[in-house]
């Protein structure tokens, strides 16, 4: 979910040759849009919020007659929606920007813009000192894109990295870019007020603000009408969603919002991400339990299993409190799957403290974990106050232990499902074979099963599981759901 893989490879063999040989104008081939529209190519990195933002950007660009292309060399404008969460994420983007600059040598008309969190963090450095791009646009400034692009088309360089306290892009109808036609993301809030000491997000995304609840429900309804069957409500901390209806003065909480979206249609599945353990309430858990179409899956990042480290991280809960939350979830929804984010080797972490992380993972019995070793980010509270003193090889060894344990937990979790039958939403063909469908059950587990005549993507089916590995369940359709 957070890994920095480009959405689209997008580079043809010809362009690869050009870039490798660096002498290829003769080989360079740009196809002009038949309607005379300008074309943009966008790559997104980082979290789902960024992917969702790229769809807002596509919508804003459509107003100035830009259409998306998946072929990089056809583009008049290349946009990179960037992530700053770890150093590696920024390194990946830098490599891509260097490559786009080579493409510019072959097509001097081409413009390159950087969007998102790295734009916000680096501000004019990318434009002025490094001269890597023509345009720098922060996550709250996308409405300004038509003006900024206008300036760039005139040969200027442009920048807007202002953060906002209000912007939620509530009225913008996203253009679904990489869609399967079945599942979609809906951003319900922006920014983060939490200040976890390791994290750059509060600096790149600004203050937390919640989007108009009715615009969220309208977007979900519209998606359902178009044939979508699952929406994921997105925010850095969805459980602190709070929107005050200006007409009634009543406040809509996250539990209220879940209920409103659940009522759009019983066949529309609802997922959400991410939950901060301190904010997920019983009311949210009871609402999840009440509606079959709210998926029984919670991503509840622990970060560390040790109370001293959690305090240094400013996570505002300790080990026991987190364990209590896991107990509460299990009490209210015994069938709920839980996943996590884990950081190895945070400042001053000892071997015993690392062991606490391993033991809490077992306690929580995570079905999956996103695991990282600590990467110091400039300007964060941890970078200012704490020493990044765990040696890299120790961080990596601890990360390896965390990953090995998670692989074991994931496999055990999945083996328990063998012999059981689950309601699955068909999302499309499996990655390996067009003879198989893939889909997910309510616990967010991926199931692969042979296609059967009469069933198509977007259908709900009952699938009996016969095999499992750590990543996938395999089975067969037993009936329509
Ligand atoms: N808002 C979400 C997380 C967003 S960032 C939450 O609070 O859970 C996604 C994950 O990246 C974090 O949960 C954390 O595990 C990881 N992360 C963030 N900053 C990091 C850093 N400096 N080094 C390593 N991992 C980091
Ligand atoms: Fe970062 Fe913490 Fe906010 Fe998540 S809750 S985005 S980890 S500051
Ligand atoms: Fe990365 Fe920004 Fe998301 S830093 S994880 S793209 S909020």
C-alpha cells in the first residue's frame, strides 16, 4: 500500500533505446491526440491518498483540455505525484525525474511537473537549485494547476506550495485513472494533526480537515450507479473524521459517516484506511458489526510494541492500551482481520524493545503488516530531538525478523481459512491467468478461483477455499452470493 512503485511503466522499447543511447531524436515518436487535445502522463507514488489525488488532478486538467495518456513519449506534460515518507521514496522519484529530463532532450517541448509531498517538502529547491522540473505544486494547490500550466506553456517555471486549512476538493469529480470498474477510493479528509515524531506527513499535507459528508455519500452513490461495488474511504487518520453540517450545526463523526455510506446500497462494500489506534471508538466498531457491507478488516498501525519507544514516537498510546484495543475489536467482531505498520530500529531502540514489537505482533495476530526500517526525515520532531543511532545493519536484521514473523503469522492466518466458504467480490482476472478470477473477502484476503460461465467482475460469489499460502487463498465458486 505504501510502496513506491510507479503506477505505469509507460516507456516503450523505443524510448528505452533513446534514453539508453542518448542520441535518439530520429527514433523518438510522439503520437498527437486525434482531437487536438494536449496529453499528460502521470505517475503516482506513496500512499493511496496520492493515487486518489492524481484522479483529482486529472479532473482539473480535463477542464483545460488535457487528456491522460499511458504512453510517456506522447505526453506534452509529465507529472509525478510524489511521496516523502522515507528517503528511499524520494530517491525513486529523483531517478524518475532524471529519466524524464533525458526524454526532454529528445522532445524539447515536453514539460515536467512535480506534485505531492516531495513538492511540498522541497519547495523551490527542485525548481531553482536542482533545475529538475518546470513546475512544483503542493497537495493543496491543485486548483491552481490551470494557471501554473499556462505559465509553464509560456516558457516560465511555476510554483504553488501553499497549504490550506479548508481545501478538501469536495466538489471535484475525480477522473478514475487506473480503474478496474469495481473498486474505488474516496478521500474523506486531508492532512494530519498528530505529529508522530518520525513522520513527515503533517509538514507535507498540513492541518487535518474533513470533507463535506454529503459530497462523500454522493460520490459513493454515483460510483455504485456506475457499477462500482466497493469504496475505500481514505484519510491519514479516518477515525478523527469530524464534519459540522453548516445548516443543522450537527456534527458527523466517522461512525456516522460509515453508516451513511453503508446505507447507499447493501451491495456496496465499504473499507477504510488508516485508523489511528487512539481514535478508533467502540461506536465505530459497533457500526462495523451492524452492517454486513462494512468490511471486517481494520488497518491499525502499531509502529512499535514497546511503551518507551511509543512514547518517543509520540503515538499517545502504550503497549497495554493497544493490546486492550485489539481485545475490544475481537470481542465486538470475532471475525475481524487486523493489519499493521511496523517500524524497525527507531531511535535508541534496544534488543528487548524490539522483542516487544515481535510479541505484540503475535498477540494481535496480524493478517498482514507493512514493515519499514526507520528513515530519518529532515525537519521532523525525531530528526530534531532524537539520535538516529541504531546502526543500519541492526535495523535491517530487526526488519528481517519482523518480516519473517509476519510471513509466519500470515500463513497461519490463511491456513485457518482452508475448508471455509467466503463471500467474495470479483475484481477481475487473476494476475497470473485469465482463466482465473481474483477477488477479496470481507477480511481483505485475496482469493483466486477458476472462472465459471455466467459470472463476471462486480458479482458477489461464494468461494470455498481449498489451498492457502501466505499471500493468497485458492478455491472454487460454489454459488452466487
Ligand atoms: N497515517 C498513517 C500512516 C501514514 S505513513 C498512520 O498513522 O498509521 C505510513 C507508514 O509509514 C507509517 O504507519 C509508518 O509505519 C511508516 N513511516 C512513516 N514515517 C516513517 C519513517 N520516517 N521511517 C520509516 N517508516 C515511516
Ligand atoms: Fe504520520 Fe502519525 Fe499522522 Fe500517521 S498519524 S500521518 S504516522 S503523523
Ligand atoms: Fe507519502 Fe505523502 Fe502519502 S509522504 S505516504 S504520499 S501523505
